[in-house]
C-alpha cells in the first residue's frame, strides 16, 4: 500500500484526475491524504467534492482547509461573499446537504504514527505538543457536528496568541486559524501573523515561518501541510509543504510518503 499526500486542489478536478493517473492510484490498494482546500477559486469544486466523497472511506483522508470552512460558512448564511468565490454550483446542487454533511465531518488534524506523519491544512501551532494539537482539533471537530451558526462569527485574526484559558469564540477562532490560516508567527511569542502571504524571504519584520519558530514544540512526526502557495514545495525542518499553486496555473503535487517520491501535473 502507498500513501500519497496531495496539495491544495481548489476545484481543479481535471488536474486531480490527471495526477491520479500519473501515480496509478488504486483505491483498493492505495491511500490519499488531501491537505484541504478541496474547493473554491477553481472551476469544478462540485466535481471534486463528489469524487472524493465517492472514494472508499479507508482509501482517503481529508483535512479541512480555510476554503472548505468558507463553504460551510456560506451554507450557514455568511453574508460576505469573497470576490474569488466559485461555490455557487455546490450550494445549488441537489446533493448539497449530503456533500456538506460529509465535508463538516472531516477533521482538522490527521495523525499516523506508524507512517511517521501528521497532516493539517496550514500546519500545527508551534506552541502545541502533538497531544495538545489533537485535543484542540477535536474541540472544533465536535462543534462542526452541531448547529453551525457559530461559523458566522469565526472570521477574524484575534486572538493571535494561544492561552489555555481562552474560551468561547476566541478559543475556537485561534484553533481554526492555527490549523487553516497560519504561515508566519512572531519570533518573540509565537503569535500568529495572518496578514502576510508571501514567501519566507519576505517575512514581516520580527516573524518567521511557523515551522522555524525557535521554541517550537517537537512533535516526533513530520507535518504535511498545504495552504502556502508562495512557499511552494518545501521539505525540511520536520515539515513537508505541498501547495504548489495548482489553481494559479502552477502544479498539483503528490508525494508518496513511504519513500518521498514526488509527482506533479500542471494545473488548473
């Protein structure tokens, strides 16, 4: 059995199908790890959701990304439509409820200790241990199984620092932002810096990529993540970044985790 981690698909269904042909994906034998952002910006979000949902459950792991959560927010009545929104077909689909119920049951964090990898869309907050990260992820995953009105209050960049005594929306917002939006953190406190989206060489003064924070808690596993197209493919510092900008005309990348072999196709 091979495990293939695949970067941000973002509605690029045709590229995903071509990549699966390149790797020779066989659901009865192989497993996919999808780093989130299945939807939005690309032209075929509905087709991506239907296809991934149709796969045997033991052949695919998906973590939620910020665009996946934005889809759930829109479905819950979020009034501010993003200018790059391409989700109308999903929201108008006859099977939208089944697709959205499947999507909101996806986790924020996947851990496979035998494989030696964890997966989260943007990464794991450098102030958390693996056990702490897993517990925080479960908090949000549980909330997603109930009424979703709280998603309408999710947007925002504060709080930027984790404290164990955070509660209510502040607690949920930090957890979601760390798992789905994080790129840079402050050198001094490890606080999330969520406005900057450029490459590491253009890090805002006093910040570093989250995985290079000097006091980052060791996890004992490699972290597979996407989200950061300006970073591109990155392997080092105990992480594997695989968002290579498919939806922008870049690549859709897969890495076979057992031997680190890399495969890619041109998007979108």
